[in-house]
C-alpha cells in the first residue's frame, strides 16, 4: 500500500510459493476451468439468506487482486437492507427505462434481444445482497492531500473478476448490473466524490425456477480467443490454438 513517509523499495522473499509438477498444474487448471464453466449469470434469486461472513470473505479475496502501484483503488459496499436495496432498484430503473426507450440506440438494443433483458430489475430486490463496486480515482492522506491512483479501470476490473470467481466458488450466483449513469449510488451509499460506481453485483442463491438465456451458453471456442506464438522465427505466421 502507498505510504507517503516510506515510499521506497524493500524486497522480501517470495511467500506462499507453489511448486507443482506439470501434471499437477494441468490437473489444477482443468479443475478450475471445469468449475468456472459452470458459472451462470442468473436473474432469479431465492429467498435463502447468505451469511455476511461469506460476502466478507469473498470481498477479501477481491482485495488480493493486483493493482497499479499497489494502490488498490477500489471500495465495495455490501447491501442487504431491504429498504436500501429497493431504493437502489428504483433509481436504477429510472436510468434503465431511458436506456430501453431508445437511449441505448437501435444496434445495442438489438444485440440485447437474445439476452431477454428490459427496464425492470426485480433482482435488485430479490437478491439477498447487492455488492456495489466503486473505483477510487484518487486517494487522500490523513491531512487531506490527494495522491493519484494508476490503471484504475484495469485494477478494479481484475478485482471484480476475483470477486465473481470467489462468489461462484462459494456456491453463490451473481448478476452484473451497470445502469448508466450510476452517480446516484454515491448519494445513497454515502461514498465520496473521488469514487466512481462501476457495477452492482446482485448476489445470492439461484431460485429453483431460475433460467438463463440459451444465447448466454454460447462461448467462443479456444481457437477464436487465443493466438499462440511459441518458438517462432520473426516473420512466421502465428497459429491459432488447436492448429
């Protein structure tokens, strides 16, 4: 963490070293892939409560993510109070109605048709927890002096990925929600102007009747998302995965 009074490099030995064989690494990678491919975004949540301790531990996992200059430019607000969740829903739906009324543009709305979304967001009430993710554009020292944070969108994006993976690993479902604009969240959640809300995660157990869009199960194959350059001479054509 950035310390204005001790901003110098002090190396320490690598802790928590892993030393797996190639076979063990293949097995671990395969097991993690198998677990993560079973993650589904859902919009129907059950009323089954989720202990606060689980949410806290998953957010702790998010806090281990790498960040620009190790400034950790994120803040998470976990909301379970029904009245506050409902106020968030009300404010979000104001923006969503504008979005679906044409503010998004015809092309974007057409792209969303296979997902089956609209301006109604009941999951913001139903999910036992809403986790609102804020990006800290700058930090402040105790005396109020500002310092700049670096690679904020990238850092917060990585931490959010850690959080979604941790929630899934704990047996929970989640839904990413990004009404635009989201500045209303600063006021509702009493967050400073230095923070920008970037996402609402609805979190809980999937309802017994939960559904997912068929289109959401279509994932690009490996050869479309990976190019491998391995032991190639300069000028050789790269080969797609599986070639």
